[in-house]
C-alpha cells in the first residue's frame, strides 16, 4: 500500500470527520480509481455534505462542507457520469 493511502482514499491531509463515511463509500465504487481530499479551509455556514463542482481531465471535483469548513475532494475516474449517478442514488449529491 502506498504511503498516505487507505484503500483508494489518499490520507495526506486531514479529512473532515463528517465526510469520512461519504469518502469511504466513494472509495468502494468500482468506477473510482482514487479519492484525493484537499486541504481544509474555514468557510461561513453550517451546512454538511458534498456538492458537485465540475468535471476535471482525470475525473470529478467535489466540495465537502462541514460546520464552518470546506474541503476539496478530487475523484479519479474514467467514468465520471456513473460515479455522479451513484452519489445521487446514495443521497450524497442532490438530484441533477
């Protein structure tokens, strides 16, 4: 196992506690090759959960929010639409 990795989720940065279960679900999807949480930044607002930002050349960028903090989450996948559909079915993203 590579340094900083637990399964498909990279652990170089801390992860917001409220996002742990969602990241574990994303990492279990067969279409996902990797999950890279970014740095945590303070933000106004108290909402919790994920929101879709945009497609990247290697997959998907999400923002995870939790009680006054936000964290970028990059999902490495060759099948971004299938991953987005799975996240919506699981309730991690709102319907399109």
